[in-house]
């Protein structure tokens, strides 16, 4: 800063030059402050949207100004013409008013309401005739019921031997064999274990809440007992988890994702340290397998250790821990378009807060429209149930030209926006992921995004909001085991309670690998599980 005592030149030209230089510096500082303020406002608007607005990424939620024009007009018009030719208008059907009818599968109990004999007599003195009936339905419910199953084992003794062993080493006292149990010497039956574990790992009901529910039924089961049972069951199903891992690695495609989990008492780590639940989705023959695995690290070596010598497609998001897949022999690394869409959607989110819209949101809207075109093609081929070969052909004819034009647009747009802005980050991310993002064009079995494995994560995330953390690493590993079993059952169209009831009833007698394999969710039919549940419940007193 100049002071009154500064030695200023006397030459007017030199003074003018100094003034111009100072003015230029002030203008540069002003521009930098303006850019920085704009980026900060953009970030604030985005955070406000995330806190107070919905999570949907549907384009119908976007501002009309961002969504009315397609990015590539020629391609858009061509696509629009194709879609118009395929549209058929179904005959108009009037919708039935009133509430939705209750499912026909629910048991019906009929209660008849009739007039008294006096009311059936008309004012003229004649007896009235029945002309019809009016039926209305209501849903009744009975709280869950519990009962004690007493196993009475009769003993037999030989009075002649007085309890001594015979020559063959057999005792003179014999007793009927005890039924096989999943957890020996425990009060927990297959039905009780199934209810508790489905409530925790499918319905996200923590053990302490279940403890209160059991108290209302007059039964005292502590959360410590339920936790202990879950740990023991996870040990029993380990052979099944090994088989599920083999199934995942046998498929042509594996999708991977991870999410955080907090473990309080982890050795050599603070209670606030983040651990991770890794999720792998794969399987052969159209039978989905979802495998959860707990690990204290998010490093790429976790996925590398799981994959080992796997050869095939691996689909992930853009997390740098998966970069090793690009250099793995025999692996084709496929990217995720859902994450790209989310980056551009964040730009539009930020632009919709405040009085002025953030510069560049229009480009984000254009990018989202292009991505929507790509997803529309995927929806079309999925609705038509095309074979992988035909899906590949459709993508080459319809999606590839859009992607080629989109790549050129991205390269032109990225040099025109600040790299630290949300739009700049979205453009840079998309271009950095581009070689992975276009891989889905090469095979009809591939998906555009990693949403299937992200959907498999959702039950765990919902549960985490209820039980918040695991106390021990062993507890987190047990949770991973139960989520693996239950989510794989759901992915194969099985009702989780029926599956666990069947599994826990049959598992104690399964000894060989083949017998274990028959118990995997992808090898069972829902009808078999329903029949088993009916037969199992007939043992109870309420039938």
C-alpha cells in the first residue's frame, strides 16, 4: 500500500502506468470475488435443496426453462418420430370409483345381517320377499400369538439289567431322540427366529423395540438374547454364504457398491471411525445373488480380494478405489449413468433456490434431457423384452449416435465454465468416466447404471437410521450375513419370512454341499415355501 511518504516518480507517464496497473489488479480481484461468491451461493442453494426438498431425480421436477429444448435437435426429432410411430392408444376404460378391493387371498368370514320377522312384514300386511343383497368388506386383525411347544421325550429302562450296559455297549435306559435344532438347547424355534430376524433386517425394527412388543404379548425376551441368537444363526449360515459367493463369481456381471457403517468397539480405532458394508450383486442364469460383506476399509483392495481371478464385467460408480479394475486382465469395467445424471441434477437443484438462477443451469438441463433420451431407449427395449442380441443392435442404432454427439458437446462445454462450479465438476466427471460409461453399448446383458446394487443397499441404509451403529465387528459381520440371505431371497421373488422359516427348519439336517445348495434362495420355489409354512403352522394350537 502506498503512503504519504512513499517515493513516487515525478514523471506523469509513470504515474499513469501505476494507476492503470492498480486499476487492473482491482478489477481482477473483483472478478475473482464475484466468481467465488457465485460458487458459494451455488453450493448453499444445493445444500438447501438437499435438506428441504424431495430426493427424486425425475425431470418433470425441473424448471420448464431447462427442459423444453433437447440438446441435439436432429437426433431428438429423429427419436421423437420413432417413438410417435410406435405409440398406440388403448381403448378408454372408466376407472372404478371407491377404495381398492381387498386381496382375494385373504380369508373371508361372512356375517349375515337380516331383518326380524316383524320387519319383513309390509305395511299392507303381506310378507316381503328377498330381492338381493348388499355386501361390504372390512379388514379385521388379530395380534401375533405365541405358544410354548413342549417336547416330551419318553424314557424306557430294562428292569432286568438295572441300568447296566449290555454286551454291545448299549445302555439299558433309552430315550426318544431330540428334534434337531438350529440353536441347540435354546427356546428359539425356526418360527421365532424367522420373525425376529425378518423384523430386524427386512423391516428395520431394532431389537429393543421388538423387546417391548414381546412384553405386550406377555413374553420376556431380552435384546441381548435376540442379539446372541442372530450371532449364532450367522455362524450357521456361513456355508450358504460361501456358496453365494461362488454364485456371484460365476455370473457374467458383478455390480459393486459400498456404504458406511459405524462400529463402536473396533480394535485400534475410535468409536467415530467409519467402517464399510460392501455389497456385491451377480449370479448366473438370471438368478440374482446379493452378498453383503463388512470391512473396516473402503480401499480398492477389498474389492480386489473378493474378485480374485474373476473374468467378466464389473459395474461400479466413479469412486477412485475401483480404478484398479481398468487394468485388471479379463475384466471390463463398466460405469454408471445414474451418478452422471445426479451430478447434473445437483446443478439444477442449486439453480432453483434463491432469486437468481445460477449461470450454467441451462446446460445442465440440456445434459439431463440427453440422458433422459438414453434411458427412454433402455425402457423401450426392456418393455419389449428383447434378447441381449437385439438389445445390442438397438443400442448401436439408437443410443450410439446420441452418445457420440453428447461427447462432442461435453468437450466444447467444459472449456467454457469454471472448473470449480457444480456444472464444471459435472462436465469433468462425465468426461473422466466416459470410457466406462459407453461400455454398456457393447453387450445387451449390461445395464446403463448400477441402480440394482444401489437398491440392494437401501434396506441396510433404512435399517441404519433405526439402529444407528453396531457395537462389535462380529455384530456387523452377522448383520452382513443376514442381509445377504434375506435380500437374495427377496431378489428371487421369495417372501423373506417363509424363506427363513424353511431354511431354519431344514438347515440342521443338511450335511452335504449338495443339500446346502438346495437351500439357496435361487433354487427354491415360492409355492414350496408357502406349503411348508402351512404345514409348519398346523403344529400349533390355533388351527
